[in-house]
């Protein structure tokens, strides 16, 4: 608490001090959550990232945005992983972008793209649903990738996920989704179409053909779940949904460059993993 006060965080210090007066059951829940979020500190290699004197340069979110650089954040979904640290860093970048946009009269001069893959696992930013629609007006474009509706609701709750879904101006549903309720939701959004149904009847040796119109789902829920790999259902606000054929990076015009750089990145990651397993106490000089 005193450290927080000494570093210009009196309100946070007061809130933490007030926690001491809460009932034991309430305070215990806060402590368990804090312990889970801080388990990454048990890894000395990760701790060095945020310990003054152990890195050559300090990361400044606002300077990073103004220079137009690219930041890659990788983590694992585990208690000892750096997911909480990654989420905090991504959160600071996004809020820094908002501050710069407001200082520039409302929007960033150069738009910022934030791709949050596996967002519910490695970047569960608490107020992301509330800020989602706000980001677009600031020139900040956020792409949130989730495995299912249930995964999003686990992090942000039902109302939070619905807010995230509603504020998204572009939506894409890929193959591999196995959520019956969500498949029904997508089927309804795709909509119905008119189908002609002919019926025949015979009376006194004469055949009579009549035609009626029946409303039928364009894409039934089972077809949503059976979506083949390489295809996606996509739509943007005000437009009809469409079936999209995806172009994988390994089939596009830059396939060779993607494969070369991908192999190099995997080699670096593997080398860092081997170095960590050999000796956690020795800092590595591998590329960051």
C-alpha cells in the first residue's frame, strides 16, 4: 500500500486498504483472484520483462503507436503463463491509442489494427465490450477472434458478449463451430427465403396442380455446423450475409515469404523454449 502511495497511486492504495475491512469471505475471493493473475511472476524469465534494470529498453505504449510499429504478444492459456501480462499490455496499448486520438481531434492519423486472436484466453480485456463501438470512431480497428459464444460469455458474461457482438460491424463465422444454440442464432440472422411448393390432386380423372409459397431457412442450423473448411459466413452492417471462400496464406501470392518467415519464427520460439528448459536463471541473448 505504501509503495502505491509513493508511486502516485493514492486511490488504488485506499481501495486496497479498504479491502482489509471486508468480511473474510469477500476478501478471500479478491486474494484468490489476485494470486491467479500474478502466477506468471513465478517464472523468472517473464518477471525480467517488467523488472527495471533487466531490459535494455522500456516499452512506452503511446510512443509505439505514434511510431507506427508492430507488436506481437504471445502467451499460453495456463495459470503460470503470461496471459494476464499480455492482457494488461494490450489494454494499455488500446487505451493509449484512445488518448492519442482524442488529442488529435478525435481520430488517429494512422489507423491502428489490433488482432486479438484467442482473446478470451490470452487477452481478456475487462472493458472491451464497452469500448468496442468507441474504438471505431477513433480510428482503432479491433478484430476479436473467439472459439464460441460460450467462450466469450465465460469472460464477459452474456450481456458483455451481446454488446461485443452487436457493436461489431463485420462478423465472420468459420468452420469447426459446434454450438447448437449459436448455430440457430446464425441461421436466423442469415434469414429465410421464399420456396415454391407444388401440390397435385386428382379428381374425376383430372389432375390439378397448385403452387403455394413457403418460407424456408436459407441456411439451417445443421448446415452452419457443417460449414466446410476454407469457407466462412460473413456480413457487414446493412448488408446481406454471404458465403465466402477464404484464401489461406499458404495459397496466396505471398505464400513463399509467409512460409520462410514462419519457419524462422518457429525456430526462434523453439530455441527460447530449449534455453528455458536448460537453465531458467541464465538470461538468453536470443532475438526478442
